[in-house]
C-alpha cells in the first residue's frame, strides 16, 4: 500500500472513531437532559439542542480540531441546561419569563384574534392546529389553549367529545375550564379572580384537609367551584363544590 493511501486510510479511520465517540457522548448528554420529544421542547431547550448538534458535527468531520473542543462545550451546555431547569422549577416568575404562559385562543365566546396577533398566528394557522388535534370545525371546541411548547390543547364541547363509559350514563359538562390556583406550592391569584371564588374559600378548603399552600402540588378550580386537589403527600381529592367542605 502506498504512503498516500495509508494516510488516507488512517484519516478515514480517525474520522470513523471520532464519529463514534462523539455520537456516544452526544447520546449520553441528550439522555441526561430528559425524555422530551422534539415537539415537546421548551424554547430554551430547543436552542440548546440545536447548539449541541452543531458542536457535535464540527469535530467529527474536521480532524484538525481536537475532539475535546466539541465535547467540553457540549458538557458545558448540559450543565447550563440543568441549572436553568432547576431554577425554572423553583422560581415561577423566572419560568414564565423563560417559557411564557399558555394562552387561551378559543373560548365559548369564540376566537380571540388579539391573542392570535400576539402569538404571530393567523386564523389559518389556528385551523391547521385544530385539524391536527382532530377537530375540523371551531364550533366543536369549547377551549383551545396554545401551550408554551407550541402545541395546541383542545377541550371539546360536550357534544363533540370522544365517547367514554361515563358518557353512557352521565352527560359530561365540560363547558367550564379548570384554572390552576396552586401549582407546586405557588399561589396564582390572577387565576382565582377568573373563577370568582373568594380566597377565603380556598383557605377553608386547605384547612379542611389540614394543608398549607406549600404542601399542595396542584389545585384547580372552575367557575362552578368544582375542584381537584392533589397534595404532595397523599391522594388527590375531587369535589363538586368548595362550599360542601
């Protein structure tokens, strides 16, 4: 084998081995970052994923660049991702700044075009998202919520909801949207105002179950005062009216 051919073979083998090492390390990093699918990524997670993918490509193809020049930045971004995720999970204000908040684009009153404008969406985009969710007519939808990861969550009207065993004996009344009042110990007073429920009734409900706000994983209430209470420790509690407690 000629010297030039030996050099080319050695170069190809080097690229082959660097690609395997980079792939294994990238797979390890992405595995540690979580199990979300691409469509479920939050904006900051999507940005980090794009950068990590670009960093992985450079040292694989260019043998003049040390492999550590790709691995070290990827590991740095992994640490940054962990720090941001932890901070966002502990600080709801930072989480809202980082990821935004869900937006109700369809309510029983109809489509809110002002919110669509804020989302840089038009009605065609909304109809496309509704069709992707399985609803071809806006009148089939009671509520449509644009989530922070860009997906559309749909609560259908009772006449268009998929049939369940419960529907055979009880009519489903899904005309009211449940609002998160307490989420991971954080109290959302603006959502409470939307329900029309006094804060005293919330305090009475928590007191009846010997809970503080910090001990509540999730509390949702709709305008009919139907509630779902899930403490950090213990079983979830559901009721048709807070006043019954």
